[in-house]
C-alpha cells in the first residue's frame, strides 16, 4: 500500500502529515480539521480525504494564531417553530394524507418544517466555513419558554428542559474552545428560575452572568442581552449611542472602561463605530419571529449570528453572517 493511501486510512493531513481531528458529520461525510495547518477536510465512506474549499474570510487574515475568533449566538429561542432547531426536532408529517402532528393547517406545518431544515443546514454550513472557534458567547434567550402570549400554539415542545437540550445541541455544533453565557429575558428563560443555568452546566460554560465583562487580548467587552431600542428604523442608533455614553460615564466612577459594547434582544444586526466612543454591536437573532412580534413591531429582522476577530492593540473585525429567510406562511398570497 502506498504512503498516500496510508495517510488517507489514518486520517492524516495530506499537506503536513499531522493527525486530523474529527469535527462531526455533514451530508454523510466525516469532517476533519488539521491542528497544525488549520485546513478543513472531508472523508466519505471510501475514506478518501479531500480538502474543503478555503474560506474567503479566513484568507483575509491568513494565520489563525494572529487573532482570537469569537462567535456570538443570541436569541435562538429553541423550542419555537421559527427558532433555531436541531435536526432531530424538526417537524415532520406522519402520513401522506397531510394530517398534522400538531394542531393547525398541514400546509403551514410543511412550510415550518421546510424553514427549520433550511435554517439549520445554513447554520451548520456557515459554522463549518468559519471554524475553528476560540470563544463562544451565548448572549441570552437560548430557549423560547412557555409561550403564554400565543397560548403555546407556536411551540415544538413546551417542556423547557427539552428546549434546553435543543440549545445544548446548537452549542455543541460550534465546537468552541471556551464558552461563556449571559441571562436572557425572564419571560423566555424563567421568571421563578433560570433555565439557562441548566444549559451552562451541561455545556461546561466558564460562567453565566447578567453582565459579562470579558477581556480578549487587549479588548474589553461589555456583553448583555437586553438592548435599548426604537421602533423607528431611522432611530435605531440613538438609544445605542446613549448606552455607549452611559458606559463612558460609568467608567469615571467605577474605573471599568469598555472598548466594545455587545447587546442583543432586538433581533437586528447593527454595528456603530463612532470616534472617541466604545464600539457598539447589536447581534442578529436566530429566530425568524413570533406571532407577538409580527403583530406588534414594524421592523424587519436580521437572521444570523456574529463573528468577531480580536487582534492585539485593541483592533477587532466584526462580521454579521446573515441569511434572508422567510417561511412560506409569511409570503405574499396571490388571490
């Protein structure tokens, strides 16, 4: 047997010879990453190893060791029809007669199931393109909760421990070296208890905080779930800049100076870099929306997550990975 064939059987990197680390299975093919040259590979049933296409974003910075990659997931709302849903919980019709497994219209349920598949596949594929990840921050509302506002009619599962299992599977997909979490809104994560504690414990998170103060290289982050906001699209920046000014004033009294303020909650991706002030990042959500939100608010949503590459000397590169998704239940009906 040739040396090249031996490398394929032993799952060795064809570029440098290092032993590859397995990072999951996608589309019946095992995926690996080389710990030395950081290239990604895939191997099918025939054990042949093929190099994956280089990630254009990674090529910009070339050497992963020169920066720390941080991924921020927020507002996953696991358990909701339109929250981020791992494959094993996707809705499916049980018969060919289109009898829904839950209440409601069978065609609507098919649309929901299609949305869940498309959004989950996009999430996993996009993660593969930006791995490896040094730090994962889960910034609140990892689960949807009991769903009182809609009478639980939008839930895949009302059991919040089942919802926690969904969120834990999402976090496992990221495969981050270090995990940090913040608490979300009590309506979703528990008024009398904090179900996100369950997720933090099961995922071995370093900590979960109402306000996460995190220093990465030379950059100090202030990370919370709740963000002040305006319903007027042209006024989005105003309350966020006010938050930045408040943090600057707070630093006078408590000595804590922040370089970047990260908030979530409003399901919009916003980045503000104003000279002399902390940078402000509002992260996209991983939920399309709810009945309550679509009834009450006028603004469009950002579906996706945030990647921040942190360099030395207080330099960051922020990118929103978003996708335009809209369930068929929300599309135009032609009379």
